[in-house]
């Protein structure tokens, strides 16, 4: 596809790995048909080398590996040949092959003529295509007229587009015969006309600038100028000057004005009327989508259109799809659309009144004091809630009994890390290693000693799985407690339940709990019964051990570990078939599924009865308090 450029061996190796590179040598690179089509489709929308580079970059082709002339050559081929083909010999072979029969058919239609290089579009057909371009693509018009754009040649079509876009000058030169010169010599919009050139007046360009968005043929028709006498290049020159002109002067009709000038003025009025009607129709479709302020500005603009005398105001309102009452109501309401502006203005006055009251005699004042003193100081009065909102919004802190930041931070910390109560006191309604409890208890010993016991209990079997004694009630103690749990294998979706203590509202602690495979659960705030099974272990330990006689933390630690060993393996529990926790665990693990279902049914009945009794007692206490 591209020759004459030296490509290094390293670049050849990199480019060869890309699926869109068909062939690459030191002096040549060729791309696949698929990729050439991709580059063409992007380039035809935005005719620039940067479009080709973007496609290469998006598809992993580093264009810095080869000379920039390759991309320039690709663009040159696009301009010359049009859309790429998939033939073995490329577009050059296709250009050399002429379909003589189809060319004869095209010439027979009268819309094509024979040219030096085959066929070309006739003048009349070119004018037709130009009058429809760019609203309709040339290819679409050809198809609607029964022609095949591919057989005509995309290079011909592309060349015609470039003429229409003004990129290249057409071969046809502008000429006027004597009859045309005589006809347009006295034309009010023509300043001068010769055999090869026509110059239009400043009035024409001024008035035509209003219609710069219209096709040049339609503009010329308004001013009674036959577009057929002008070549495409002449019309393009006129259209370019129209787009660069401003409306600085107008047509003035006088008593002696010619009939032709009067007809042009009438055409101009009709064109302005139609343009305004289209504008008002577009306004009607979007005016209620505008903000209130922009809507009122639009209504003011519609009111000013009546000064042009093109259309009466009543018709303007009707064409815009508005009712007269709505139009005049909004037009006369100076506050319409200014709600935010007026509210902010009113709010500034209210904030000033609050500041004046706060600064009165220099004493600090809270919102209640401001509310009570404001009427006498400023003559204004509004609610305490409004005062609090404005003070909060504008940072007016009086400093009187302000809320403590530490409490606020604690509440935010609690909301961030607290977990729902998943257990709901269903301590024993599961298999072993499913419901796991934890808590910390104070242990006072010796003369002034104090230790902390962090324990983990299996709520189903009552077995103590971990116990840590520490002098400090800190996260190191709870993390060590979790570390002791690593030797056990827990069931899927096991619950790890605690209270809402600060030790458990900790990111590192909760992360470790998740790593062990637990779902974390927490008691409700201030309700110790939600973790009563764990509390019962602490109660038994304190009742059965004389830990106050310990003289050191080491002695206390030894006593706790000894009691845990005794509690798990030797101390039977009445509610667990008079078995020790370890034996009860083995008993449940060995239980057949049918027997375990029966066991769960009995435990569920016990749970429901206990729940009903607790509800009854709570109601009784409430009635007692109310009475």
C-alpha cells in the first residue's frame, strides 16, 4: 500500500504482530481491507490525517515506527480513489477497467455526458445535486434516480462533493450572454454585470445575511436572481460573502420604486414570515423545557418580535403554542423565574438580622436567645428552626452550649462500625461451632490490681474456645483472642456475636472476624440479655473462683486458664443433659439427622416459651410504671 520508506527490523517485528498489517517490509507496508475501510469511514467524516492516526492508535498500530509520508499517501489515495476496494490490483486496476455498456446507459439518460476520462455529470444534473446537497447525500439522490453509485465510481462522487464544499474549483468558467447582461443590468440587487462576472449590492448581502442558513439557490430566488445562470463556484463565492455579512441596511420602498424591487420586497417579507413561523414552531416544542428565568426571557423576546411588523403579537403567541393569559401573566410578572434570586436576597437580610442580634452588646447568644431578642433589636421575627438552619448554613456558631465534638465523633464511629443483631438470643438453635459469643469482664485482684478477661464461647455446647487475660483493655487483647480461634474449624455462615463495645467497633477487629469466615452480630445498645449466655460464664467464674486472692497478673492468668480447663472437661451443666461442654459437643456431633431434628424442635419450643414469658413480664413492668 505504501512504498519508498525505510522501516527498521525492530519496527517490522512489532508491526507484523498486528492483525491489521497484511504485509510489512523495509520499504513497504500494506494493511488489510478491513482496516483500510475502518480508516476510510473515519476519514470521510473528518477529512484529516489525525483521523487516520486515531484509527491506527485505537487498533494498536504505532505510526511513529514508520515515516509520516505513509499516512499522507493513505489520505492522498482516499482523496483520489474514494472508498477502498478489495481487488487484487487495487483501485488503479478498477479505474482502468471501464464498463462501456453502463457508461452508454448513463449518457442515454441525459444526466451524464462524455468527458475526457470517460463520463461526467451533466450541468443540469449537477445543479440538481447541488440544490439538494448537503441535506441529501449525493449517493442517496443517485440511488433514488435509479443509478448505482459504486458503478459510477466513488472517486467521481467524492470529487463532486469537494466541488460542492468549495475545496476545489470546478473547471467550468462563469459566462453571461448579452441577453442576461441586459436583463440584470437594471436589477436592483445587481451593482455590476459583465460577460464573466456579476457583483451584487451591499443591500443584497445585508438582507441575505438573515437567511445564511438556507441553500444559496433559495436565497437567490427570494431576490429574483435565477440560480441557473450562475456556476457553482460563483454561487459558493456569494454564499461565503453572505455568511460573513451583517444586517446593516435594508430595502426601502419609495413612490417611484420599480415593480421588480416591490416584488423582491414582497418575497423578502414572505420569506421572513415563513422563517419566523418555523422559529415559533421550534419555540413551542421546547419553551416548557426551559428554566423559569429563561422562559420569561423567551417571552420578552417574543414580545419584541412584534416590533418587526412581520407578524402581529396575537399570531406570534398562537404560533408559539401559548395561551394569551399564560403569556401576559408571565410577561408582566417581574418575579417570575427569579425565585432563587429573590430567596437569596431575602436570606441575606435574615442572616444580617441574626448577626446584628448576636453582636448586640457583645454577649454570646444561642438560638433561643436570638429568637427572643430579635424583634426588639431588628424588628424582625422568625422561628427557632429557621434561625438554627440559617446559622448552620452560614457557619454562625455562637459557642453557647455547643455540642461536644467527641460525642458527635463517637456517634459517627458507632454508626459506621456497628452490626445488626443476627443471633436474636437463639443461642442453642444450631449445630456446634455455629453460634460463637465473646465479651470482656473486669477482674479486680490483690490490693489494687485489675485485669481483663476476654473469652469466646460456643453458645450451643457452652465450651470456652478462647480465653485471654491482660492488664490492658485494648485491641491487642481482642486480636489475641481471635488468634486462638484459628485452631478450630467453624461451620459455613457461622455467627460471631458481641456487644457494641469500643473493642469490637474496630476496623482491624472486624476485618479479622471476616477472614475467619464469620458473619458479625452485635447486641442491641444497653441490652445485656442479648449476650446472656456469655455473661453466665463470667458469673460462674466469679462465684466459683477466689481470684481476688491473686497477687499478680500471671497468677490470675494461671487461675483463669485452669478454670477454663475444668469448666470445659469436668464441670457438668444441668441444661446440657448433665454433660460437660466437651462431652455435649461430641454428643451433638454424633447425633443422627432424625434425632437432631427432634432435638432442634424441643429447643425451638423452649425458645418460644422463654420469648413469650419475657414479653409478658415486659408488659407487666410497663403497666406497673404507667399506673
